[in-house]
C-alpha cells in the first residue's frame, strides 16, 4: 500500500516539476494572446468609430429623403389644385 502511495506521489511530483520547467513556452503563449487581445481591442474601437460615422450618414440620408418626400407631396398638391381649376 505504501509503495502505491509513494509511486503516486512521485508521479505527481514529477508532473508538477515537469510542468514548472516549461514556463517559457507558457509565458510566450500568454504574451502572444495579450498581443492578439490588444489587436482585437484596436479593431473593435475602429469598427465602433466607423459604425458611428455610418449611423450619422444614415440619419442624414433619412432626413434628406423625408424632406424630398414632403416637397414631392407639396408639388403634387399644387398640381392637383391646378388641375381642378383648369377648364376648357
């Protein structure tokens, strides 16, 4: 029984020490992930700015379309009034 416990403890200690010896690769991986997160954060910021500009353009276009619609309605009303008054 003691041999099993000692064997398991030895394997666990070996695995623990083996895991600690490979910290350089782990640190490099964490640094790479940090760089990727920074790149994605910059991209998200850029996309938010672009989306804000597009939203402003859409609001402007919608306003222009509503103005054109109102002007067309006013012109049609004037034409309708002219047609009812005209007699041969």
